[in-house]
C-alpha cells in the first residue's frame, strides 16, 4: 500500500478507514506496522526523510509532504516532495506522513552515564547539567566525538557555596578572598558558567560576582538565603533555578522550600515579575519535582503554577527542566511531566514546546544551531506519529530519535 500521500492528522476519512481495514487498529498503528513505513536502523552520512510533516512551534503552521536532506549531521535541504534533489547514495527514510520535529531540551539535570539512554528514549537530545563533577567533561567529549550515545551536554560548574556542605564536589567559598582561586580552578576545569548555591554569605557572594564579571563568566543558580532575590537580580543573575528566592518575598517569615508556596502574598507577584523582566533573568521552575516534594499539595502546586504563568504573561524567559538525577524525578520521562505542568499553568502547548526547544537553544547561545527543523541546523530530531501541538503526548514515544543526524533510537 502506498502511504506517500502527504496527509496531516489523518484528515481524509476514506484513507483512514482503508488503513484500519487493511492493517487493523488505528491509522497511526497502521503506519507503524506497514512494511513500507519501516525505518532503516542506520542512516549513513547522507539521508533523506521523505513525506514528513513539519510544524512550526513559533506559528503553528504545518507543511505536509516534505523532504528533508541531512548531510554530515546537519540539515542541508528542505522542500516539497518531488522538488528536492535527493543526493546519490542517500539513505531513504519513509516518513509516511509522520511529523519531524526538533529534539527536546531538559534544562536542569544531574547526569550519570547510566542515565544517558533514558534521555534519548524520551526524545531529549540536549541537557544542561547543573553541577559539575570529574567525569562530566569527558562524557561530553565522548558524546561529541560519537564514541558515546547521549544527548548534547551544556555544562555548569560545581556549586559555589558556604557551609554546611550539601553535595559532592561543592566548592566552599567562606571568605571573600576564597572567591578568585575557586573560580580560577573551575575555569581551569573548562567551565564558563558558575552555579551559586543557597548558603553563600554576603561578602563571598559579592566577591564571586565581581570576579566572574571581570572574567566574563555567567552565573546564577539558587538565590542564597543571606543575599535575597532583589540583590541577586541586581547582581546580574542570568538564571534562577526552582524559583528560589521568590518564596521568601511572597511568604516572608514562612518556611523555606516547597511548603513556603502554601501561602503567598498575591499582591507581590506583579512587582517580582517586573523585577525579573527588567533584569532579563531566566527561570527554570522545576514544577514537577516540587509537586512531588510537596506530596501534590494543591496550594503549593497551584501557587507555583500561577507564578510561572505570571512570568510567562509578562515576557520573562523560562526554561523547562526536571532536576532529574537526584533520586526523585526520572531521567527522560520526567521532562514530559514537566511539560504537562507548564500546560497546566495555563501556557499554550505550542508555546511550551517552543520553550523546550527554541528558547532553550537561545539561552544556550545556540539559537542558530539547534531547536528548529531548518536548513543549516544540527539534525537533532524526533520522528513522531502526531502533531505535538495537537497531541503533546506523542513526544513521549518517538518513532525515531536522531542526534547529529544519526539514529540513536
């Protein structure tokens, strides 16, 4: 049966009915089981995806019946089927009307080698590791060289913190004079972004900021308790993790952590959001793990969602991250739960998907390299059964996952 029809979402009832009769099950299942739609396990240096549908997360526009040529890990040509010249020797990949979309980015993880397959299985092709450790840079290099299958890794230093020491490889900065040698060591290890943590004292914090600025380094992370949100924003925090620091202003005198969100001063939200927008600071709220920490308590979950919605409505930049790798949220699959949390916060699906792809790339300074299906971009791609804007769950079970043009799932 010829499935090279370029239909979207099985909009032609007669075709859908014919497929159900011929193959059994739903139209999607029919494509999965049709031999003509079987995918090659290896793609070679040149491949062409034919009869795929493309969707823009920026506009929602869909293009059916498209061909995408990939050469040496990058998208070389795109266009309508029959109008794209297929290079000699290219591996043909039958799209059969399925959607070719950008891979996802989990922007807050704690990696281990054992977890790498789980990210790929879930369609995560980029991760941002939030605490440096000795094997991290070697792992990154092996993935980039093609000797290890895994998502592309953005790296950040080990946490700079005060006592008590909470995590392995913590870099203690107890006095102002400790800042420069600690930062020097992190730079020597290969880190250009610093993670600041919860128990930094005031003077060491100022010294870290001054030294980092002099070196042209980015910094952010948790807002230290002794520093506070306003001072962190004024100091040039590029990113804040877990919405840390906001709860202190929204619930002064309340508990720290997740349960501080049980009761908040809603009248303070507008001012905090305006401060964040003015500072240009990105937030990775990690909604799912905090919902778990709070045992799903409705007030905590809803107040955090409401604050994320307010940030988004005001144009404050957001990142989708899970904090996977510390024993609560599962690597890979939890990103889809985090996406669902963003949707539950009232952010449209299309916009959440743009945040998890294009916006992540923009944050990483890779907006012209990853996060879109476009000519010249890295072929970090997912082949999925449905338009993710219509059925976001289709991303959780991709038909194929490509990293740098090679099929890894």
